[in-house]
C-alpha cells in the first residue's frame, strides 16, 4: 500500500479513485501515565508517556484507514491528513483520512 500526503505519486498515475477512507481511534488518559507526566511537568521537557500514547493511537488510526482502503481494492491512499479532537475530558480521538485510489506505474521508455 502506497501512502502519500500528496495528490500524486511520482512515476505513477491514478487509474481509478475509489473514494474517501478513514480510520480513527479514541484513547483515554491512564492514571499512572498522568501521574508520571505530572512529575515530568515539574521538571519540564518532553512527556514521553504522552508521546508514546499519541504514536500508538496514530498508528492504529492509519492501520484502520488502510484496512478500509484494501476492502475497496485500493493499492494507494493519497492526500492523507490527520486530525485530533477532544471527545470528553481525558479522552481524545485521532483520525486520519485520505483518498483511496488504484495506481499504476507510468511507462517511461528509455
């Protein structure tokens, strides 16, 4: 599966647009992580616990988007975007979306 934030992929052409696909995941804060994050906040710097949590939720959202695209028969997703939102106090959603397409290589006679 080719993933791109652009609307085109060099060396390929879109032969069919299959529609928008998306994936999302909602996570809640973990009391243990919050406690450690609060302690780190006193000293300043990166809060590794939240960085790891966001990376995990982002990957899960991407995996769900890819599964939706594969179900449509796509071999690429173009114009991928990410969005996050607070669903409720202590719970956040990470969403990614893009356009599922069928790509084929462009013949390039030498």
